[in-house]
C-alpha cells in the first residue's frame, strides 16, 4: 500500500517537472524529430538512386544471359530457345521454392 502511494507521488513529481520544463522538452523532441527526419530523407534518397540502378543491372544481365544462351541455337528456332532460358531466369530470380 505504501509503495503504491510512493510510486504515485514520484510519478506525479515527474509529470509536474515535465510540465514546468515543457519548452525544454519540446525543444528536445523537436531536435530528435528533425534528426530522424534527416536520416529518413537520406535513406529514401539512397533507395531512390540504388533501386533503379540495380534494376538496370539485373535487366542487362538477363539480356546478356538470353543473348549468350540463344547464340548457339540456329536462327530459325531462336524464339523457341529464348522461352526456356527466360523461364529459367524467372525461376532463379524468384528464389528457392519451399515445400
């Protein structure tokens, strides 16, 4: 019983101190919030640059694999040969199958 009264008193003191220092606490919050916002903006900028580059590199690799894979096939059957190569690349890009 006495412990709960003591806890309530200490919590009340903390709340009163926070209200008294509201300008300071608001400043602290604003600084932390601005810092977090700057970090998030940097992360979004980095992703907005790297994702298109990675997609471009992936597509260049796919075109190269199709080109190299279809090169030994005679010209009249090239469209038929590209299909299985593309299917294989798609399966590899999706990752391992789990049963």
